[in-house]
């Protein structure tokens, strides 16, 4: 499982991270892969408001090129300033898409919804906020 936060600044950052995920999956010879995170990408096929941007077009093409499915197209994953959007995505290799259950849940600590896997969460448990800088975790494999 890979967790990502892809900054909304430019398409190059998204392209680099998607290439990193693709290369890692190939090098590790993983047959199944799940990627969860904030991609800040909007595309008419998966954004709740049917908005589209360059990052969304790139992600949409990457999904098709790499046989990856999005489990939550059209689901509200972020609610900010009175607007809902789908910028947090659950992506997985197409060979396991039928085996994965997920649930998006509003949190008290963020304008992004949480993603839970497995059985539905009966009650929200309060958690401490964690901030991570993905660039500190970059390594050459």
C-alpha cells in the first residue's frame, strides 16, 4: 500500500510521483497495489462536480496506461469553503478491485475525509493529526 500527498502546485510533481509509484511496483514485482491519498487532481470522470484540470487529465491517462482502477469516482472526499470535491483517491491494480472494501468518513480534524478499509466503522474515533513531508521519505530503490 502506498500513501501519497501530491501537491497542487504543478503537473510535474504529479508526474514524478506517478512515475515513482509505477517504477516501484515494477521493481518490487508487486502483483497487487493500492495507492491512497490526496492527488489534488480533478477529472470529469471522477470528480463529484465534473471539473477537470491538467493534473486530472494526467492521472486519468496514468490509470488507463497502468491498468489501475479508482475505487471512489464521484465520491465526496473533501469539503472546503462550501464546495465538495473528489481530490482524494483510492487506486488499486485492477486484479484486486473486487476484493477491496472501503468507506469515506468525515473527520473532526480535517476538511478531507478519512478512508477506512474493511468493515464499516461504527463510530469515529478521535485521532491526533499527523503531518508528514513525503519528500523526506524519498529513496532510490
